[in-house]
């Protein structure tokens, strides 16, 4: 199952890097293409920080944090664990997303972001496929942990009654 995790991670990385390459070669920096007027656009921006441009300009620090995060994820959540199919998908997305942005930081010293969303008059911070993978996987992992906790709690109650 873990071999599939690494293969899927590589697939997510390749998708991320391919989209970033297309965007970088097709759209001039800091310009956008409106897809759905006043809702969704594709742009080409460089983010030398983390989410929402936090820690902007701290590329070396972000690279180190990424390496530490990857090691922690592997040691505490993957290594020596029996993973379900959904675990494999979620951790593949997480690792693929993290490494996708990591590659950008190593090669360019910034992350290529390109998805723009407007909600009313609010321009949501621009993001990319790797960010989507990271966020969705974390949400999925959290939801699964709540489900597992609920199942364990139910089994404990049944055991006490019997």
C-alpha cells in the first residue's frame, strides 16, 4: 500500500509542476485571465512566503520547515502504520502538495500561484494545485480522526455495557 502512496505523491507533484509550467509560459507575470467574471480567474504571481504571503522573504526558513514537516509526517503518520486506501490518498495528496511547493522554493525561491477567486468584493489570496492538495488532505485527515475517535468511543461504551 505504501508503494502506491509514493506513486500517487509523484503523480500529484507532476500535475502541480505541469500546471505551474503551463501558467508560467502562458501568462505574463502579475496578469490574469478572467474565466468567470467577478468570480474566478487564472493569474501568474510569485509568492516568496507561505500561505497568505506570511513569512515573505524567508525562503530558507520555509525550506527547513518543509523538510521538518515531511520528516514528521513520515515518522509519525506513515512509517510502521497500516494505512487504509483513504489514508494513502490523503497522505499522497499532502506529501505531493508539500513537495510541489518545495520544488518551487528550491528552484525559483518562490512559489508559483495562479488560481484567483473573488467572493463579492473580496479577492481571496491566490493559490495553486499544491495548496488545494494540502488543504483538502488536512481536512480529510482531521475528519477521519474524528470518525475514528467516535468509533473507538462507541466500542468502549458497548464493552462497558456487556
